[in-house]
């Protein structure tokens, strides 16, 4: 058995080196990870990105003009990973009555290949080459779990309980915890009596706009729903005799890291070399200062899960991967008039300042943008009490199963991001100088010309930063 394991590791190592050599020398592969926290728009981002890379009429800032001679979808290399259902998602967005596609609930993948015309004298002699873009879609909730790898059950419990006691959504779980005795002998009804309200609290916290709601599989359990590996909760420190509830919860926490988190890191995350993190910054601002501060801390924690930096040519041949480029993108920029986009970008940059500093220090390139992967609004200006208001107009739910058009003014974002971040850091419960609101818009009907992808805001700049250097 031991000899067989050693042989298997050697074989996989040789296979990895061979794949790395093939990719580096013949058909380069860019492995792009796409993630984001709840309601950030991952599915729409990937769908619109692929559509606009296939038909590049709306991508003036992507890559050298004329470098790509053809782009096409082909089977992905990972046969055991579900394919990202691009065609179904695009059909939902381009239907006569369009609707938002289903959100990300598991890992999926899609391969987009480019025929690229080389530049320069030597490149022209070599002829066209093929560059593959493997897009890996995974829930942001799972990304937060990578931070658990370095935490013991006791350390995680301290942090999770502190958050639950601060948030109104955690009241029912805290009440259930007070009635329990974790040092008594474990039985499954007692375990469920704590795990279920803890899961309900995480779901309610996510709905309220909080970003850090780990463990992520409690929110998206998939085939693990009801299993012991998802039937635990944080407990205060105390005695943990053999067979006690506290001892069993600690064991299940370690099993969660070993059987759920580590395979995800090994099989998917560790192989990514470009990454975009989508952030619903407007949603957090709308939810209030506590949600903004939670988002800021979460963005800093997220980077600890990445391995930012540059991989040398030799290490690339050996199949080594690091996140060389990392983009933080504030989504739903179309909910604001374009005059507010610089403020949204500045807030995004301030939110991820700690994360960007660490990545830059490690040698990775980072950027922050405000984008709309699919533009669902149009802009207009109206007179109001002698002043002019810059509005956006889009389709909203009419409350009767249909849709209607509505114009909306969300409020002015401050020019100085500190006016958002300082109250959040100081623990303010509400904004002192007014509220900021966003509407939930529906996708607008599209009429696309030949060669054009769906309308967007700065998606071409995002794509150029992420993969333009490889084209």
C-alpha cells in the first residue's frame, strides 16, 4: 500500500510536470478563478464576459486590436467538474422577457480558446498560436472556508461566537446555546438542536448583508446536507471529556476542514493563476456601517487564502501556480449614474487596501474597478425643486409578477471614502448624514447587433487586466 501511494505521487508529479511543459511551450492555459460574496453577480459576470470575448464589438480596451483571429468554446480539460452552463445563462439574459440566471451553488468550469496572431518578426514566422482560458466559477462562501485551515476549533468558536453575539440575527442561536450543556454526553438530537439554529443564523446574517458567514457549506450544503460533517456549531471554551458534545463538535470541525475544505483547495483553488473577486459594495453600503466593516475585514481575510506572487518560467514548467493578477471589482455600477462611478471605485479601493498591499508586496499585480457585467439601466437627468438630479432608469418588479420601468436616485456617495469607512470602523449602527439605497433592477430586453456582446460597463478593462498580457 505504501509503495503504491509513493508510485501514485511520483506518477502525478511527472504528469503535472508534463502538463506544465505542454502548456508553457505549446498552448498556454490561463486559469481564471471567478468568485464573489453573496449577490455579487458571478454567473452574470462569467456569462457576459464569455459572450463579449466571443463577439468583441463592445470590448475596445481589451488586448491589441486584431490580435485575436478567432474565439471558440471547447470541452474543458476537467471531466469530473460540471460545465458552466453558459448557453442556458445567456438564454435567460437575452430572452424576450429576460431574467437573472440561477446563482452559483457549486464549482463549475468553462474553456474558451483563442487563435492569436503573434506580434513581431519572430512571432509572424511562427504562425498563429492557441491560448486557452479556463474559467473556474466557485461560490465565495467556500473561499472564506480556506481561512479555517489555520484555525483550531477553539479559535474559530471564539470568533464565530463574538460575531453571533454582535449581530441581531444571532439572538436565537445564542439563546439555544445558553440552554445547552456542551460537556454532557453527545447525542444527535442535542447536536441538531445547536447546529440548526446556527445554520439559520448564518443564512439570516447573509440576507442582512454580512459578508463573513462561514462555514460556507452550511449555506450551500449540496450533497452534504444533513451529514454529520455539517452538524456542529461553535461552543464556548470549557471541559471536553471523552464522548461529550464539545469533543464531538471539535472532531466534526476538523473533519470539515479535512474532507471538505482541503479537497477544494487542492483540486481547484491551488491551480488558479488569475483571480477576480466580485463585491456587492453598494449592497453593503445600503445595509449600513456594520455590513461595510464586516466586508472590509472579510476582504482582508480573503487574501490570506490566496497565494499571490509571480511564478518564474522554470516553476511554471513544473506546474506551479500562484495568483499573478488579482482584481477586486465592485459590481452593479449601472445602479449609479456615471458621475458617481469614481466615488464607488475609490470606496472599493479603500475597502481592499489591506488586501492589495499584501498582494503587491508578494509580487502580484492588483487592481480595483467598478463594473457592470450586464448594463441593465439607462441614465437620465431630471429637474427637481430647481436642481438637477442624475438618475438611472430600469425595469423593476411590479409586485404582480410583471415588470415596470422606474427611475431611481440612490443618493450621493462621498468623495472621501473615509466618510464611509470611518463610521464603519468605529462601530456606528447607522449613517449620520443620510441613507443610501439601491433598487433591485431586472435585466432589460436586448437587441444585439452582429459581432456585439451584451452591454456592460468597464468589462473590457477588467478582461484586459486579467488576461490581456497573455493575448
